[in-house]
C-alpha cells in the first residue's frame, strides 16, 4: 500500500511528542528547581557518555546525504559523590515508554533516586536505553518508507496514554479514581504522562530486548562491577544482562519486572552469583492487570527457580515491610526516599556484607 510523505511525517511527529512533553514538564517545574534536592549535593564528578552502538552506512538519512552514523547507542549520565560510602555503583535502568527521567525527579518536583543515592554515597549511572530519550532512535526505516512510498517499512510506535497509565500503573481501579491512601501525587499525574516517550526502540531490529542488554554489558565492561536497579520492562533486559555479565553484577533489584521472555536455565544459574530482590508495590494481590497478580506470580516463580538452584532471591511486597499505597511508579511517590532507605539497608545486609571489591 502506498504512503504519502505527509502521512509518514505524521509518524515522525508522534515521536517528537514525548520530547515536547518533557520540555513542558521542565518548564512547569522551572520555579521549583531550587527546592527539589534535600540540601546541597557534593559531587566529585558528574557527566555523561554513550556506550554500545554500531556504525551503519545509509542512504535514508532524510535529505542529509548518504553517509554513516552511530545507532543503537545507550546514553549514560553519571554522578560520583564527594564522599563514596559504598563499594559498588548503582546502575538505574528505566521501564517501558519512559527514560532515565524515572530516577531523576518525581511528578510533583521532589528529589528522585538518582541524586538521593548519590547523597547516600553511591556512584550512580542513569541510562536512556537505545531508542529512547537522549539515546535517540533510528530514522532509517521511516525514511526508507518515505522514499519507497511503502507503509509496510514503517514500524508501529506505541505511546502509553494517560488513561492506560492510570490503571496499568495501579494509580487507581478506574480512570480518575485513585486507590485509597495512594502514595502517588495525584495532582501531578499529568507530569507522569509528560515523562513518557514513544517506544522508538522498535526502529531497531530486535527492539529493546535485543539491543539494551549488550549496551548495558558494554557499560559494565567500562565501569566494572555494579548493582542493577531496574524497573518494569527493564526487568527482562536485566535478566538478559545477567546472562551476559554475571561476574560484573553484585546485586539486582528488579522493581515490578516484566516476565517476558521467561528467563532461561542459564540465566537462572547466573542469578545465583549474587542476591536478587524482586520488589512490588501495593494493590498487587488479586489485581488482574498485568502489573498486578500475574506479574507477581511470574516473578515469584522465578525467585523459586533461583533459590532451588542455590541462589539468594526474594520477592517482597512493600505492604509486608511497612509501606502502603504504592503504585507501579514507587520510586516517584510521596514515600520514595523512605523506600530508597529500605533498599539501601537491603544492599548493606545482602550485597555489601559479602565483602568489598
């Protein structure tokens, strides 16, 4: 079927929507930047770089001329505290339809886990997975479709909606109705939508599951052993990373991880090299949405497989350790720093107690 240039330009425009929303989000909180951090943050170093990727020669550069460029790279932002109090750094991997902004702030403009963990003495690395945010997507299949006037060459690019996020992220049982006692900042719900970006990793062959794990492996090859904290769709990508670099991982905290694809026996065996925590928020049990009971059951079975193989894994519901009302976005909620402290205590007891590098 033929496709007009204007129609495909609409597809490209949809990808830009996420970036435009992020600009709007920053503008909305511009007057609050001085109150985001919980006091001065002393850093020895900070910066960013890219890892992974490949060089591709292309004639579909959208009018920029034939040539080569790097694609499938991963963006990495890092912070090194002036006083390091912990043996290994934290690498934060975001979930589906999101970017590293997940860890940088909250919808209502409070401190996020990136700076908080740095404040607690961890070196932190926050990534934008290949195809998302600052890592960028590949325009080649879209431009190819323009040149050939062929819609079949253009990938379908998802973007989560405000309505889907409300129930899927367990903000409430129906759109506009929050769960009683929710920790999510309801008045700032649109700021969560503003953080969202298109799932533009589909512009790469194999999508995120094929391209994020090797990029994460390249990051570990560069920085050395680390603790991985992943969220949602970042879970199966962390599972794959564990299979690639089991000796460079000191611990894993998977937050409401997706269970697709199902981890292989080799990945299960690799997980026995370090402690694993599978963490879930509230309103999970008995909830049929995919982030609820189905996901909890799947990761619970995964934990059993790890422990049966001789590992040290545990699935934890936050209400069981004293935190109620948390959604799928627990790292951004009103009690996010208290949950961070609980995770830091877990790292101290389970990871750092095993010795220093």
